[in-house]
């Protein structure tokens, strides 16, 4: 089993649970915080992990697993949708489009 799948995540309740949303963020990242507030403001349930708060060995392994699955990981936050699609960085218009929220 991949470490990324067996690690504990924090869960945020939301009314909309039709997609499994997973956010990989940094605890000190303003864009990460804004992205998570955006999901909450739209009533989306999601789980998240602050990668800067896991042991360095685990972080390297997890980033490697994400890179293997999705390719390059240039910018946080990372939003993984249903384990199939990843958005890198927070751009409200792009997230709205992919999540079907409208701008």
C-alpha cells in the first residue's frame, strides 16, 4: 500500500460529498489556506494533510508517490479529485471549472 493512502488525514465536513477531494498543503502557505477556505465556502467536504508537518522521510516518499501518479508537482496546494485528477496551485477560476462550481 502506498504511504499516501495509509496516512491519516484531517477531514472537513461539507454538504457536497459527490467527489472525493484531497488537499496537500503547507501549513504556512497563504494560497493553501485560501484554497481550503474556498472549498469550505462552497460546502465541499474534503480531507487534507500539511506535508510540512510529516516526518521528512515520509514527506519525500509521499511527494514521490504523487509525482509518480500525476507527473510534476510544481506548486502547492495540490487538489486531488477522486484519486484521478490533480490541480497544482490555487486558481479560483480553474478550481471552479473543474469542480463544476461556476466562477
